[in-house]
């Protein structure tokens, strides 16, 4: 999986990029068909926002989260992505079992 992390009004440090990448790599435990991921971290007037697009085989998943702490925003975004990927995986598994 390719991961691209960028910042909007924010300089991305190596530790912040590593934090995002390690969190995103955990998503592959649920769904292995992730092609690439684009993460945009931004800061505006005290709001710290994390948003991402995950390109998977057959579609795209989008999630965003805001809070006063950037690390908390990243954690909330990852939790949303995790729920969406599990839901998608369960749908695909369900369709496979219906065909048989």
C-alpha cells in the first residue's frame, strides 16, 4: 500500500508522518486490497483536521475528523476508516456466500 501524507498550513514532521503511516498499515489486517492512501492534515483557527481518501479495488473510501489535537484527529479518522473497511469487507464476503 502506498501512503502519501501532506499538510495544508502545516509542516509535516517525520514523527507525525510515521505516526500516520503506522496507524494506516493496521487497516491492512482487515482488508488487503488497499491500493493507495492520500492523507491531508490541516490546521485552521485552532481546528486540527485529518482527512484521507483510500483507493481500494472497486472503489474509494473517504473519512475526515476534526479536534483540537492533531493526533486525536488522526485517531478518530482511522477509527472511521476502520469501521468503513470492515463494513465493506463484510459486504463482499456476504455477496460471495450468496453466490454459492
